[in-house]
C-alpha cells in the first residue's frame, strides 16, 4: 500500500472550552473514496478546514499531499479541490465567467482555459446553462458548478463538504455517480462529509464515523458492522407456511450450533442471529426436517444500523447542534 | 494591460476582476456622478469668478490661473478641494465597506480561499483595485480641468502649477486610501456589511463634525483665562489645539491641499510678528510648499498603512467558514 495522501495526526481544535475536533488520527490512501459520516456539529467541517489551512488546529498536524496544511497551505490548495457546504458564486457573473475566474486563479494557461472550462462544464452537465448568471441557478446546479470549479484545477484530491445537502433524490444519485466515476477514471482521492448515511453508503470505499469531535470507527461497511455488532452481524429470517409451534422441538437442536447465537420465533417466522452466514445450511436443515420454506431473507447490518447504534450510545450526551460556531 | 500578458498571476487576475466589478457596479456609477457633478458645479462657480480673482493684484497667487480655477469661489458653494475633504471619505468607505464580509456572506470567500492564493493577496487586490479606479477618476478630472482651462482662457500653464495640481491629486488619493483601508478593516471586523458601513460613516462624521467640538470642550476645561497668559503660553496652547486637531485625517488633508493649492500659504500654525517681519507676501516655490505639508502627507500615509496592517493582522489567521 502506498503512503497515505491525507495524514491527520492528533488533530485537535478547541473553541473556547469546547473541543470541536478531539485528537483525530486518520489516514486516507490515494484513489479511495472516504466518507466522513457524522451528525450535525460533529466537527466534520472544522476537520476539513484544518486540512486546507483555512483554520489553524489547536494541536496536531494535518499533512495533505505531503505538505503541512497549516504552515504551507499553498501547495496543498494547488492539489486539493474543495467544495464548501454552501458554495457561493459571484451572482453578477455567468457560470462560465465564475469558472474561468477560478481557472485563472489556479494559473491555468489562458490558451487552454476556454477548452478546459467547456470540458469541465460538459462533465458536470451544465453546458446548456453556461451563459446564465449564477443568481438564477438552482441549488443542484450550483452544486454541480461547484464540482466543475473543483475539477478545473485538475486536483489530486477532492474534498466535498456536505455535497448532497439540499439536492433532490435524483440529483443526489447523479451527483454521487459522477463523483464515483470521476474518482475511478482519474484516480482521484475523494473525501466527502455527510450526515446522510445512504449517500455515503452508495459511493464510499471506506467510512469514518465521527461524533462529538472523535472518530469512533473507520473501515469499510462490513468491517464496521463486524466491529460494532461483533458476533451478531448476520441475521437470517425464514418464513414457513404454517405457524411454528411454541415451544419448537427443533429449537434446542439449532441452539447447539456454534454459529447460532439467538433464535426468535414469531408466528410463522424464524429469525436466526449469528456471527457467520449460515442461510444455506439452515434452509437445507429445515427442508430435510420436512418444513416448507416459503421465503428466506438475509439481513446484514447496513450503515443505517451502524449509524443508529453509534448515536444511541451518544444520545445521552448533549450534542451541541450544528454550526454553533459559524 | 495586465490581462493580456502571458501570465498575470493570481494577484493580477484578482485585481482585474475587482476593477471590472467596481466599474460595472451601480454604486460606483452613483459615486462618479456625485463627484463629477460637484466638480462641474465648482468649476462653473470658479470660472464665473476667475476674472476678478486673477485681477486681484493684492493676492500674491493671482497669476496662478489653474490653481485659481480649483480654489476660487464666490462663497455660494465651497471650492472643489473642500468638497473633496468630505466626499473623498465617502468614496473610500463605499468602495471598501463590504470588501470581505460580502464575500463571506455569499459563500465566495471560502471558495476563493481554497484556491492557491495568498490571503493577503485578496486584501491587497481589493485595496489596489479601488485605488486604481479612484486615482484614474481624479487624474481624469484634473486633466479635464487643465484642458478645459486651456481652451477657455488660452493661458499658458506654469510647470509649478502642474506639479501642484498633481500633488493635490496624489494627496487626495492618499486620503481616499486611508478611508478605504479603514473600511476594508471594518469589513473584516464586522460580519454584516451594513454594520461596517455604519461604523465607517460614524467615524467619518465624528472626525468631520464632532472632533473639533470635542477638542475645544476638552481644552477649554483646563485652559486658564487667556488674559492672564503670556504671549508664549497662548501660542503653546494654540499649538496644542492645532496638534490635537491634526489627529483627524480630514484636518491633515485640508492642511495639505490648502498649502499646495495656495502657494502663498507659508505656515499652518500661528506665526509671530517677528517671523512675519520682513516677509514679502509672495508665493512659495513648489518645493517649499511640499516641505510644509510633508508631515501631513506622511501622517495620512501612516494612518492608511496602519489601518491596512490591522486589516492584514485580523484576516491572516482567521477561520474561513462559509
């Protein structure tokens, strides 16, 4: 594995007595899509700002593309495209003018600028609206223009803060598909923050769960669920045509299986909770015992449950809500 | 033409864009209209009185036609440079009061700051672009006045007059620069554009109207009865009042431009009889006038740079959040 492109070590940011980010350690490798997932006010935006040198950490270091983001932000900003959560444009300028301005600030040669901005607008699907003033843009269009803004500088890393906020469901799907496609085609590293787990689940290779300034868990979804639910990460539910008698004669036999931890019976439905996937084995067993199986349902824990679980354990704490600092 | 050179760099790009923004804005159009109207009115009044002003042989400056054009008035309206002493702050304030906070409120600041540009370049670009425009405006007006005077009167211009008028323009631009950097500083300090505009206007009003009153009140409270004071003591008190008044930038400005535009002004403070004895009322050479106003000019420059430095200090390490 290569050196991580984003390296955060003990990153801490304190506002008065409140720790917005608390000793964050995180490595993100080249080419992966990392989702920073957490509720409002968890410190996601603050972390991102520190990665770009837009705010100074109280302690700890943020290395992005091999440069210290706090003391040397310019080379970082050359390689990182950042889209803030509420991206704004100069309203009196058209989309193309806004884009060209950013291109010029990134020293894109004047000769290529025209071609490059048309290309980028084509990618995000705004070619038809390029001569419209951005004041007339909808939220989704602004978001896409924001992505164009990020792409025009040919970044190595893209950081998107709440990119799906306020876009309709189809817009979100298209937007995320676009990000994924771009990342795979050009080998871009993407860091996106969101409190919408489904969005993150769709595109991210790895996820970090971030609550109250701390990274509670990180990894891919199956690793996370294993980490969180331990031996109870697989659930198989089987429906039978007739009611299951209580007590069920086979229950004790199944309980003896090593991989089954819990059996729940309700009317004609059986639910087995275990550490491994034993669905096929279970079905074979039931059929051999003469039961008709009419439906088999395999559940594994999704991000939803993971998320829920983390917030449950944190709900006792008073989470100070969103952007209290801004 | 910066924009046509191969690579103007981010700073050049920003200045270019800021200038374009200013020129296209309604705000600037209104300000230009205001200043041009003032200029025309002042010119009209001075042109209609120029004959008597030139003919007044008791006035040692009566031969400086072009300086007279700028300063003559029949007291119906103040001359142009007095107008400018309160219009120029307005110009500076209105070009700078929303420089940073409007970008922040519209969410463009964080987008801009995520680009590979130095933070101070943003401030400098805001400052330089407004100054470029203001100096362009004033130089155009001065040249128009000179050209118009030349056509209307046919009188040859003294090189000294040209230097004095250019000096006047430079000091005016410096004066605007002070208000501009003050208002840019306030635009960093306050999140709302309206607050920073009101604060800047408050400071402006304070210095133009209340400051003199306050100084007089304070000095009067401890000034003994002048009847019991010696000549030297009266002069020292007088100096004190004048020096206190010179804290106000508009006082510095009007001292400086009056001296430049009226060559016979030889001192800005009280002059004793001994100093006056033997002096022939004659215009001073340009260099001498400059020597007199040098402290004023450096004072203005220093306050402009001071405000800018403070703005820089406030902006450099602040958190950029949308």
